[in-house]
């Protein structure tokens, strides 16, 4: 038996949330932890996941997958689950991970739960704790299917190095050309190259700043703190800031150690 982990890559680097997913999968103690990565990425970067508990990496080195193609990602992960006899897939609860997880769950007839915040309780079944209502409450969900897909909320596990060796294995799979007719183009912008979902500190502004011309103050603060910049929904609706900076229930989900709100009511 094994546990599969979908590794997200950005600008040639493995996302911190994916390292957290590997650490979580290792903590499950449900078998070998196998990471799956797609697209162009250096072997040394792939091998680094061994420090967090993975014992093998399956790499689909297809440049067409450098940009996310959700249906293809899901097909690759489904095939990998079959080939590696994996009953559990773990991945980040991100704008990419969540739709991929849903498709894999459908293809494998798996139970799927998002926003997972803790290891499952297996004393009587397989019960998972998840965050709901934008972190204001928790629910407990029992997963009854043999196969399970778990999308982790940021900080659900600590990406702590534990050492270990790893094997990077090229993963050959026949991809359906028709699946590439529809692609998703990822455009990620963040002050100081800090992506909001991964930011430890977030500086967010609202209508109290009186206009987009005053945003330089927040950007300077964010740069000094090595933080990501966000905004309220009204600010995004007014066009003062781009939608990808909108933080909240209908926008980007964040889980920083420090959140600074400037000019935001409520």
C-alpha cells in the first residue's frame, strides 16, 4: 500500500504547501509516500522532497504540463494511484489542488474532503477534521470509501525536514492530445513575489485608504515585512486592486501567522 502526494511547482520550485502535504502523508503511516510531479523541474529540486518523508518521486517530464491542465493532471494522478496501489491521495487545498482533487475523486470513486486541518481519527473508521465558515468552525467527516482524497488547508502539517533518501523515477504515461484543447493559464502576481496562500504575513487594505493611489504605503510595508498584499472585496469590485488580491470567503483563502488590516471595517 502507498499514499500518493500531488506536488505543485511554481517557477521551478516545489510549493511549501506541497511539502506540508508530504509531511502529512508521512504522518498517516499508511504505507510508502510517493510524490507525483509534472512539467519541467530540476531533478535536484524533486529529490528534495525526500527530506520531508517521501521515498519516491514519479516525474512526468512533459513541457505541456508546465501550465496547469487540470483534466490531464487528474488523469495522471488517477493512473498513478492504480499503478502504485495507493488508496489515499494528499494534496494542497489550493486553486489548483482542489479542482484536481475533485476530478480524481470522481475517476477513482473516492471519498473527497477539502480544508483538512488535522490527521484523521482512525479509532472507529476514518474521521477527518475540516475547517468551515472561513475558519470560524470545524466539522468532522467520516470517509467510508476505500479510496480517499484529502485536500489540506495551509499549515495542516509542519513541513519539517526529517532526512531520508529518495528515488526520482520518470513516469511514462500516454496523454490524450484532446485533453490539451482546453488549458488553464496561471497568472500569479504578488508584491515581493509572496503568493497570498503561502504568505506567513499578509498586509490587506480596504476602502478606508480612499483610493488606489494610496496603495504604495501598503506595498512598502509588505516589502519591509516580507509579506503578501491583499485587499477587501469592495476594493476588488471597485477595480482598485486585482481580483487575485481579494482575501476572504469569495476570494483567496489565507492562513498567515500575522494579518494586518488597514482601512477595513468589520
